[in-house]
């Protein structure tokens, strides 16, 4: 594995779970390395690594949701499913995933050409400030996550189609606006990424198969493991950090990062 691929693994593992936009950071790395967009096989490896880290970290929740869902094979469990905590969480995730699927279907291939650095810079700043404003908006007591709120969060997730917006950032922003605590909002954002990333792995993996790309399985496996390990550490570290701190440092970073991208875009225009 060369330094370029290793850098992609590190950046993906860190930025996928922080509310800072992994796509913007990966695009910047490609520009700095004078590389085109990452090849499909590496996209699969990076997404598979982040998926693995989420599933392993939240293994108890995932196994419980799978168990209660398989229980639907017994007709008598259908009525109790929405009232079971694990069944309710499963329904919340399904409901929150639907808006991104619908919106993604209609806008896929219809986004006009744009200056990626300019758009990423602007969206990094705007969505970073929105995250901070949502975070400091205090509720008298933590609000319960309902099906309607899950759909709103899922709709906000669809904003991640804007380069630089950050999937986790938009989800957390929406969740905080509706009164969820920092930890609850972040955990739901992480769990919501499971179907999203799984879909990305499936679609990109199909493209790899369709194009007949020959894989270096050893290198791909290394990329998956490295990304997964880093992602696992980042998930744990962020949840621990948010027990005592706010999202303010991420807002500051996003504004600084966005200004840097705008400066870089201005430099590249000459």
C-alpha cells in the first residue's frame, strides 16, 4: 500500500464520523496529490472499512435489531414489534433512511457541474455555523425521538448530497434542533449511517463487478482494516468528548477549513 492510499484510509476513518465532511477532505487530498477521484475499488474499501467500524462498535444494538426483525417471521410478534425498544429503533432508522433514498434517486446524475472547492468551502462554513447554532439551542429537557423527527433527520441527511455539507453534520444538526441530547443525536447519526454506507458499498461494489476491475485483495483488505480501526477509535473518542464538550470546536474547524478551501480555489483560478 502506497502513501496516497494510506492517507485516504486515515482521512476517511477520521472524517467520516466527525461532522466535517469526509468527501470534502478526500477531494482535497486528491487535488493535493494531483490525482483524479478515487478509483471504485478504493471507494468500496473505504466505505466497507467505515461500515465495519460502525457495526463492530454498535454490535449489541445491531444484533438486537436483527434479532427482533427476524422475530417478525412469527406472526404473533408483529403487533409487539413497534413497542419493543429494538423494534422501535429499527423502525426509526428505516423511516429516517427513506428520504435520502427518494431524494438521491431523483437528483442522481442531475447535479450540474460546479467548482468543487468553491462549493465545499461555502457549504463547510454554512453548515458548520448551523451545527453550532443548533447545538447551543437549549431545551428545557431532552426530547424523545419520534417517527416524525426521524423523518426530518433523514431529510436533513439528504443535504449531504451538497459537497462539503457532511452527512453526520446535517443529521446531528437536525437532531439537536429537535431537542435530542448531544450523545443521542450523535449515536442516532452513527446508526443511521449503517444503511447509508451499506447502500454505497453495494452500489459501488456492483460497478466494480460490472466493469470487471481486477482487485488487489491484499491491498484492499489492508485498506478496510486500517479504515475500520481508525473509525472505531474516532467513534469512541467523539462520544467520550461530547459528554463534557460541545460542537463548538468543530464549527471553528469547519469555518477555518472552508476559508482555506476558498483561498485554495482562488489560487487555483490563476
